[in-house]
C-alpha cells in the first residue's frame, strides 16, 4: 500500500483505532475522511486535525449505506482507499432470550455493514489507478472471547470475507489488507477498557501497525506482536489449552471488577 497521496475513507474514524489510523494517515500527506454514526466524536476529531473531513452515516441501514457510497464517490472522486473499521462489541449471556437482539445488531453492524459498503464502493475503486481495501478484524476472529460470541463470529466472518475478496480481486488494481488488533485500550466495550492495563496502549498499536504497512507495501495481514498468540494458537497446536486459559483469565478479571 502506498502510504501518502491517497484519499482515504475510514469508518468508525471518530474514536479508538479508527481515529488513531486517521490521524497517522493525515500526517503522512493523505486526504482523510472519517465516517460514523455519532456526530460529536466526528466533529471533535476533525476539529483537532485541520484538513480532515467527516461524514455521518448509519452502517446498519442498507439504503443509507448505498446513498452514502454514492455521495462519497461524488464528493471525493479521488477516493482510492477504504478502511472498514466501524464496529460494536457487547457482552452476551446466551441463556438470556434478549441476547438475540444484541447478536442481530452486532452482525448487522460488524459484518453486513462493511460488506454492504464495500460492495457499493467497489465499482469506483476498481476504476482507480491504484486502490486498497483494509478490513479491521480482531484477534478474537481466531481465538473466541466467550463473553462476546457474536462479536467473535462477525470478526471471523469478516476475516473469511477478506480472504475471498483478495482472491477475487487479485487481477485488479485493488489491494486487500486485513488488520488484526489484539485487545487495545479503546472504549469499544466501555470506558474501563481505555485504561485496562491488560490491553495494548492505543498509540503503541497504531505505531506498530503503521510501521508494518510502511515496511511491507505488499502485506496482506497486519499482525502486531501482541496478537500473535491468538492468531497462531491453532497452528501451534495450542488451541484448546489456550482457549480455556484465555477465557478463564477474562472471567477472573470480570469477576474481580
């Protein structure tokens, strides 16, 4: 991926990982548009980063996504990079019948949302001299967090979609990259996560991620060192033991909170 001179759309760009990536790409000489549902963080981020633009949209609404994609192409005909970062993460008790509402919202936002937006933007992206699609999945795509079953399912699904997308687009000018974060200090699950010492500091994650993208322009999967135990547990024949140890530790921390 070329690291400067792009026009980049980042969903979920007003907070967390999305904001961190947006600010770093802006500093490298890219035109950056952040998008999301909540207006306040979008306005605050743009205010703190002169030259950045924002657009509000609802990733759960199919018609709104189509209209948004049409508007983005019309307003930014040079658009050539899309980073699908927006998502939600809510704990679920599978014995609670109401958990189905959380599951449906998570699937609509985290999996159908980026697929719908990507489908709407691809005709434009393949027409560009060079383009890139980046998906932000999760280490949980490879090592489930039992408290968040639907979140893990959506990230595993987005990983699979990304692999298939890359294969189908291999003869086009569109590069497909997957970014796989570990547990990072953001407010994805609430304010406590942003200061959780068990989470990777956000600045460290963004710095390492940008370094990988810069050092390997042909990278297909961005893996910071901290996510490797989750990503490769199965390949190392450690999956069953790691799954139990990982989820037991999460449960112990939750019960102690």
